């Protein structure tokens, strides 16, 4: 992760790693970290392509 940040590039993987850290912090210390989790979640959603969003919906709904 540090390599990417030095180059000014934040990948979707970096965001997911941050979300995992925030989830642990929320579980351990409460909702004070929730806004950070939401921010990362929204950023990740922005990066998803249209086809990824449709595939995610279909998967949740049980479509093939």
C-alpha cells in the first residue's frame, strides 16, 4: 500500500484494506469511525463500472 500512496495512486484494493481496518476499529471502539467507513464505501462504489454494479445486483437477487 505505501508504494502506491507514494506515487499518488490509491487502488480499489487500498480502499478495501482501509474498510477492513475501519470495520475492526468500529467493532473495537464504536461508531466514532463509522463516517470514515462510509466515505471509503462511497469512494469504492464510485469506482465500480456499470457492468460490475449490474453483476453485483444480479448476484444479490439470485440472478445468473
